[in-house]
C-alpha cells in the first residue's frame, strides 16, 4: 500500500522521513475532501479514524470520509 500512497518517488528517504511523507500525503487527501465538503456547505462534525475509508485502486490509494447527512 505504501507504493500506492507515495507513487514513484525516486530517492525517497527511509525511516521517519518516509513515514512523514506518507502522513503528509494522506492528510493532504483528507483536507482536500473536507475542503470539497465545506465548499458545498456541508460540515463534517465527526472526523475520527473510524470514519476514514481507504480504497485501493489499480495504481493509487484513495481516501474517503464516511458521514451521515442531515438536511434541515
């Protein structure tokens, strides 16, 4: 799964620097998803690890947020 998160990155460091890059990539995708929700007026009020879904495609990893919508 790591290769799907990082893609083809030459000379990627090992150890903590590699872990930091993975975290940055996943957080970037989460923040992008939240920005998309906020731009349509939807606010996710229950962000937690249990509501984050990872989906492996053929050559990439996608991150989704699970939530229940309530229309008023």
